[in-house]
C-alpha cells in the first residue's frame, strides 16, 4: 500500500527562476524508507516542505494514505497538523523550557492525561531515553536531543515521518552511531519515512529506495545498489560516487577504450561512440618503466589511497588502493581496468 504519492509536483519561487521542484512523481510504500539525495539547492527540502504542508504546490498533488493533501491546480492544502505526519527538523526544534517528556508529549493533547503519559513513556523507552524524562534539552548531548526529536515525531503514531538532514549537526562518529539507532527505531515499528540528505553514504546506509534530485528534477529513483552500479545519468554517476568517463567505441569484440576492452551493453550499435563510466575501484595499476601513464597525485584517505592517473590522451582516471600501498607522484605505471558493471552514456 502506498503511504505517500507525489504526482507531477511543481513549485516555483517567483520571477523567471527555474522551478525549485519540477514535475516530481514518486511513490513510497508502507514501511519503506526513502532518501532524497542531492546537492544544495536541488529541491530536497522544498519537497519535504510540500509534503509537510508548509508550502503549497503550483502544480501536482500530494497524497498521504490515499487522501489528497495538496492539489496545486485546485489550490487545495490540508494544514500540516491534519496530515498525520511527524517531522524531525535539522536543528531538532525542541522547546528549551519544556522537559524531555513534555517535549515528546507536546502533540498528544487530544489524549487523556493517563494515556498521554503511557504513550510518552513507551516512546521514550523506544529511543532509550526514559531515564532522562525530567531533564531539559540543554542538559542533553546532541545525540540525545536528536532522539528526543525523533520520539516527539513518533509519539502521535504518524502515517509518515519526515526527517530534514537529521544527522548534519553531529560529528562524524556520533553521526554514524545515531544513523544506526534511528534506523533501528524506524525499522522496529515499521514506520514509513522520507529523509533528505546530501550525504551519499547516509542515504545508502539507511534507505530502501534513493531518489537523486538535480535542479528540482528526479534523475533516478531506485535501490541504493542500482543507483551506484547502474546510474541512469552522468550526474547520478558522479554524485553518488567518484566516476571518470573515458571515450569508447562499440565493436564486435566489446567496448574499446584507452585502458582496455569491456563487454558490450544492450542498445548500442557497432561503431557507436560512447562514454564509459569508470569507478576508482575498477582501476588498478602496476609500476612500469616503459609505461605511458603517470601518477599525477596521491590522496591519502586513511583507509585507502586514491591515485589520480594521467593517461597518454590527457584523460584522467582514479584508482583506489590499500592504505599501506604508497607510490610516488610522477611514477610511470601501466593501468588495468576490471569493470564488473559496464555503464555507458552517449558521447558528448
């Protein structure tokens, strides 16, 4: 069953500027976690605000659990508080003068006092914060504040929960920990969720489905593995992981490129010129005194070394190597490529 349906959703912000959201269509099934991934200004947060009811679409529809919540053409917009959604804001938006239990119970005024208390306690137990019920937000760590924000969003048992870059204010180690904890909570109760992020690792770790946005348009909607191994566009290929593109030509033996011949892909004709996507983990190399390829730069990344290789044609490819493997800049090498997922795009 579809919990969220967006149909040709469009939003403009005045003048001749291009739409912030442009014809967005997608569906989120019950229990799914959707990540909207893309660079700053691509329309992620605007999409979330349209779903929440903070913005009215210029065109298209938002439907939650089969009920139309917004219709741009008919100028219909159900108020946010009547949409049956929970929201976790980037800055958590906790009330500083209320305790943890008061923050979590803020949206439960329709419940009787005893039932409200039971629900607050149940949700605090769910996020592991029952012992902090009487503390104030300033007495909590960043990770604890985030869990309070998640608990508050979950307390009314919403049909859908929205998370706006929920981990961006945390340091790297805590971000990974909280990512796992929030996912565990969402999976544990089967909550349908949409969260926006510019972090590829974050999206791939949590989401069942990833939607990559660019300039307000949906470039691809697919499971994380498909997004990475079979990107639909060059933009997706580059955004979700380092990618180089080498010229190639379709022959009966395969796709001939400067660093090897790869298997052909369907839908290409003999003699057709293409661009072949090459990932750093597709490329290795060996030192060779007579090699025509040079190491232009080494990037030490702790767990790996990333080498930039200059090919005779002037094109560049990158190669991921173990952390302890260090080669000098300027060294002559012979590159080799082993592409497991051959992806091509039309030649420019």
